[in-house]
C-alpha cells in the first residue's frame, strides 16, 4: 500500500488519492465493482490520509479559534466569519477576470457543484429532532424542492453546457489544484465520520453564510465577460436561497446542535475555521496563478 506523505494539505497526489477514496462512497468508478468502498486496505489508507489532514487543519486554525468569547456559538461563528481577511476570488471575478479566467473558475468549481450538497446529507442520520429538520429543510432546497431540473447539481451542469464546457461528472478532476481538491475533500472528511458531525455542521453553516454575496458578484462577472445568462442563473439561484440558508444553518442547525450537545461546540467552531482557512488557501492559489493579488486591498477582502 502507498505511504502517506508528511504533509497532505497541498500535496496533489495525497489529495487526489483522498478524493478517489471518498468518491467510492458517492458515484464510484466504472471499474471499481462490488464493495471496494469497504475494502479494508483502502479504508486504512483513507484513515491515515484523513488523520494527517485533520491534524494539519487543527494546527493551521489554532490561532483563529484562540480569542473567541465562547458565550454563544452563533455569535462566535459570525465573529469568526467576519474576521476572515482572505483574498476574495468573487470580487476579482466580478470586476477584473477575463472570460478565460471565469471559465477556469467554472471548471474548478465543477468538482464540488456537480455533486452539490451530497456530503452534508450523510450527516442527517447522525442528528435528531429540530436540528435534523433544519438541515433537511436546507437540503430539500439544494435538491430542487422536488423538481429534478432544479437540482443545484443539474443547474450547474446546465451552466457548464451553456458556455461550452463539459458537464460530465468529474470531467475536470485532472486539471484542478491540490488546494481545490482539499476544499472538496473537507466536506467528506467531516461528513463521513460521526465523531466529526459537529465540525461538519460548522463547515456547513460557514459554507452557506459565505455564499450569497459572493454568488452575486460571480454572476455579475459572468455577465460582464459575455457568457450566457444560463451560466449566471446557477449563481443567481444562490443569492436569495443562501441568504435564507445562512440563518437556518447558523441558528437552527449549529445553535440547536450545541444546545443539544454542548460538548460539540469546539468541533462546530473547528469546522467553521477549517472551511474559512482552506477556502482562503484555495482562493490565494488561484489569484496567484492569475497574477491578481495586486488588486486594490478593498477588492481583496473576503465577502
């Protein structure tokens, strides 16, 4: 079996291997038949990669979590999000990106958006009462509120096709960075372990709370560079929806979970910090690749 490198967060081979191991629990692979998702050796390798990634993230987010008051988990989540000063990829896409850069962004995002919300659905069976109902409410919207054509993953496939990109699931896997893979792997790392259900929900709430305004900017950038309206429609869908989801995820899911299980508070906060940290790392990588980190400071602030 392969050995796990000393650091995995920005190791392309490690992140690709972890993505493939997680993928056995989602759509799988045509040549991975039977119960390969439960192969003991693959589970062992996945566990080692996950443990190393979690360890690195806990170390990377330690300072982010050090000075929070700790009185109210919702207020602490909002304070953590407000304090994030990572470069804003959405702001650059809105005002400066070329059409080729917007298309590159759409290809990178496809790794998440073509299975949007699926990871967090794994957590539903690990929750109870009002918290489960609140998460299910958001997931119902993510899955099109009963209309298959409004599944957010389907809407993203339509957005890709409208601008001439490949909507095949995983089509651009070989083109994305280790940082983008890590952002996507984080969803599954938290969601597939019951021990980390609190972190999964902190991640979920932060993901929703940092979506609405960036989606407005991204939609504006798509329109500015002349891509089809159907491509922008996916992001338009998230502007109002995620503004509502933000409140449900913060107050009803995370707030409710910590009321039920106070011992999960630190994990909720860790999940939030890990989301912000990795999103910032991935955004920085893209903007560096584009030579875009010289944009005015006010345009680089996290949205």
